[in-house]
């Protein structure tokens, strides 16, 4: 779902990418330059051009402002202090970058049903992953970004039925139904939330880009 927002022949930095399958699509179909940022090393991925190992709770990636797109897919909910991270993150960006961020939707209808019957248990994966430090709805996820970012698009992602039930007719049918229901109500029927954003203009960033442009002119 995130890949469709990316133009061909661009630079993408992915925070918390691991070895996700969509990296292959970005490299082979979109012809992107790819940098991944992870907390621990993963097996070498031939689609990745550059790797950096850091803890996002403590520091930000190098050369963050040089990329056209920044992916933050299912990473915000793992951070100890998302608000402080986004404030520092924003200060490192340029005004032309596009950020694509996603997280689980705690208001997904299945979670609502579970809560109705008094059932709320963390697990090893999914919306209630036990490593999540924060849980979000569409509204709370929007509030997280609104001070520093302009929200270009807000979309919902259906539940991964083929992953959970196997790639068969039944799971594909459930997926199609879920996509239709998201059009009725994103907040209730979206399994995940995805935002496309860009940094808001600020005097500090305008001055920073002016200085950067001036240096380029001198080099010419």
C-alpha cells in the first residue's frame, strides 16, 4: 500500500524496514535507491543500497534530508516517546520530502468486539503486539503529526486475511469485502492506518534550505 505513493527513480529511506517484501518492488519496479535503518542487523538484502544500524529512540539516521521519501511503516508505535521523536525528526527534514507513516488501528471492529466481551490480551504480532508502547486511532494518529506535518492523504488498510488464513478464495473474498467496508467507515473497518505527509514550512527550515541552495550555487 505504501509503494504506490512512490515515484520511479527516487531515493527512499525506510525506518525499521527489516527485510520487508516491498523492498523488492521498490528496487525492481520503481528503480529506487534504497536505504534501510534498523535497530539490529538483518541478513543482507541485495535490493538495499545502504544500511544503517541505530536505535531510533536515541538518534536519527544520517543524511535524512537527502531522500525523496521517508517510510515509517509500523514503527511509531514501538518508540518510547513518539512526540519527541517526531519533533527531532521534523527538524532534520527538507520541505520537499514525502513521509509515509502507518500504524495499527486500535478501533478496528474486531478489537471493538473483543473489548465489548472484556477481552484484551497482547500477543506476538498484530495490532496488540506486546512490543507496542502506544496504540492509535485515526484521530490520535493525526494529532501526533498535526503540529509539524501537513497531511496529504489518509487511508485505511484492510486486515491481512491471506497472510492469516492462506492465499485462497475465502481469504481473498474477505479482503475484498474489507476494502469495500473501509469506504463506508475507515475508522471502524481499517486494520491499519496509513498517512502521506510532508513537513510544514517553518522559518528555520526555509533558512536552512536557502543556505543549502546558496552553497550549491557557489559550487557551480
